[in-house]
C-alpha cells in the first residue's frame, strides 16, 4: 500500500509540474518573447488608421468590388474572406461547376478591366486559394487592373504601377513562393492619395 501511494504521489506531482511548465510558464515565455521581438506579427499584423481604427490585417484578404479598387483573389471561405470558415471550394479539376465558374470569371475579369477577349487571364484572378483568405494577388493580375483603377481615380497608370511596386511583398526568404501584391495595403495607399477619393 505504501508503495502504491508513493507511485500515486509521484504521478500527481509529475502531472502538476508538467501542467505548470507546459500550460503556464512556457506559454508566458513564448508570449513575452513574441511581444518583445515580433510585436506587430504577434498581434495579427493589423493595419491601424491614424484615428486608431483597425482597417484589417496584412495577412487576410478582404472583398473589394468598386471600380476604383484593385480586386482580390476570389474566396470560397464562408461568404468570402471569412476567417471562421477558412477553406477552398473542394471542387476537383473535372468538376463542371468549377469549369463554368472559371469561364464566367475570365469573362467578367476581361469585361471589368476593358481587356480584349483573347487576353490571357492570370489563374489567381479566377480561382480561390486553399484557405480563401489569401491577401495577395500576382503582379500580372495587379498590372492588368492598373488601367481601370487609374482611370477611376484620375491618376496616371505609371503612378498606379508605382503603388503596385511599393505594395509588392517579395518571396519568403527571397526564394520560397512568388512575389505578391498585398491588395489591402495597396488599396489603402491609393485611398490616401487618390485625386478622386469618392466612388
């Protein structure tokens, strides 16, 4: 009986010590390091306006549909860009619904941007990402939208292309993935200087 109680005591003490280390000490240390060394990223990479209003996160896409805005990649997350329902469409490459959606998306994209009917359309302009929350579009996608946005805002196309370059994130570590244009930061930057801020 004494040996049994000794084993029980050892198990209980081990559990309490591990719970304290894993559930309290370790998370607090990691939280402290993150806040000290990576404050912006640890708090969601939020974009805060001058008046303190949170405009969004650099890490999450948002829906923009107005003619004066760069349009993001399509989203299949909930009602669109819903972080609580992150996910893709789950439609396979042989799906007629997917093929029809892409065909309609290509037609709409060309029409919205005043493109010729044979202009190649970047894949990210008509397909959702796996998460449905991707904040970036390809540089090719952004450049095809530049003329429409420039006209709507009363800016030169070269000026808009400068904003595209300024809001392009390079590939991770310089070689992982591709460079992408952050749609939210680009649209907010344009809103701040647009000659025609009204829709």
